[in-house]
């Protein structure tokens, strides 16, 4: 292995959990360099929700590293596999999405992924797996299913758990890893990226390529990013996520909310900062945790916005949270002068999504009006011009009383 190839492998394996196999990756990269060809780097995304969060960007960033080394990213939008729902990491079956839901979600994916990937034609190919899966006849599906056994499918941990519990497993769920693996055959991928919850699916791709006479893809497994709660994986449904389209202030504030012991994971998976520098930043004896976290927040905001937005977000955070002052920029809500229940006022201001959430926040002592805590959801509030309503640490609204 030449020094140049060794350096590339070092970059490509940084932050990974496993590579199937590391020797194959080195051989594939070296062969591509000798032949002057691009490797085809596959990543599949099922549009099961309209937003991409930082958890998704872990594998997207790895894909960008391949692009920067001259290779081609093949982003597969799973418009067809999303109809089944990926059983990865699930101890119950996923609900099947409608074609309309899938189409609406897919429209947002390319724009959001483009915040990380090089979207030039020579570096990115976008495919929808409905191109080939929708064309399959029953005979094709039977042939595909014959390539795997029930015993092999039950090796998957989530299937095994459900089987032992006596919970139902739909036959269609067995099709999912076969369909995802077939994507690898159709686009002739050299490398497939995925989180630890995708390992089984990605290895099925290797099997199907081998059966088709192709050289099996290298599988690179990336860790799952832990969400803001520090326990569960980052997920919109769990409410512990940072969206790539979040406003700079929200994005920065969420980063500042993570625990100190999560910083090494976030620095490694979400930034390009070198390992020795990360070691310094996450050592309290060398760097104060707040200083390190501010750098982390500014680095992440800069990636999805710009340096000026990151600077303003950091300054605003310092003003509001460290010094207890009000933010310079908060939404103004026009409201009538009539008295209104506190819980309804929060909904009116758009600071909560429902009356139930409003009541919960008030009971948790997370609501204040003009700096005074509100303890009764049914309290009557007399709106006045300039009144400031606050929910939690990051949500504010200033009232503007309309004239009748």
C-alpha cells in the first residue's frame, strides 16, 4: 500500500465502527487509483419523514469524504422501500406510508442532503429505487426471495426478538433487506455506507452481488449519533434531534444542551477537527467544557449556515442564557386586548403545539411572562404591548396588542 493510499484509508475509516472488510477497502481504493476510475459509493435514504437531522449527516459526511477523494456518491431515495418501512432497530412493525407521503418527503431530501454533499453531476448520482423495484414481476420477486432463508432472516436481532416474544412479523418485512440489497446489484456499488442498524441490510447486498457475479461491495458501518437526551438515538419522533434546517440560534442552543461526555462523539462524527485536537478539547484539564462546547456549536452552525450566523448565535446564547437578558430578536405576536387563559396564550404565540403541551410546560415551571413564573394554566392574562412570553430556555414571543 502506498503512503497516499494509506492516508486515504485513514481518513475513510475515521469514526467507523466496522469495515467489511478493511483489506477489501484498501484494495478497492488502490485499484480505482491505478485504473483512474471513480468508486461508486452507495447510501440509501428512505423518505419516511420530511426532515434530515444531524444523525443522518454522520453517513452523509463520510460520503462527502469519498467525494473529496474523487469518487462518486450514489444517493438512493427509497421511494419504493419506504412503502414497506425499514424494520431496522424496531421491535415492532413500521406503519406503511402512502405514496403521497413518500413523494412529499422525498422532495425535501435532495435539498437537505445537498448541505453536506457535493451536488455536481460528476460527483453525485441520485436514483429512486422505484426505477427497478416497481418493474419487478412475481417471478423476479420469487427469484429474489430464493436467495435467502428464513433462518438467515431470523439472525437479524430485531426479528429474533420479535419472534421470541411471539410478536407478528409480516412477510413483507423480510423483503426489505432483499430489496435494499438488490439496489446494490442494480447500481453496481463498490462501497455501501450505513449506521449500525443497517449492517444486516448492507451485508445482504454483498450476498446478492456475489450471486449476481459482481464483486461484493465493501460495507462501512458508522455509529449511531446519540440524541440530545444522551440515551436514545437521535430521532425526530423522540424529539431529541437537531435538524439540518434548524435556525442558527436553535441549532446552537441545542448543541449547548448536550452533556459534556457527549462532546467527543459529536466532535468526531460531526466535524473535521483532528483527533489530537479533539482530545485536547474534551479534556477538562486542558479546555473548559463550556469553551469546547461553544466551539462545537459554532462549528456545526457554520456548516449549515455561515460563520457570521454562528457568531451571532453564540453571542445571543451568551446574552440570554449566561447573562439572563432577553434576546434582541424575538417574534412579535399580534393579539387582542381581551384577557386570555395562560395555556391558550402559549398556543396563540406559537410557542407550543397544543393546549396539552402548554399545560405540561406551565406545570413544569417552564413558563414565564415578563420574567414572572406562571403556575396556573387557567390563569387569566391581560395582554399588554411589549409583554414577553417565554417557554423553556429558548422560546420567546413579544406581544403587540391590536386596536379594536
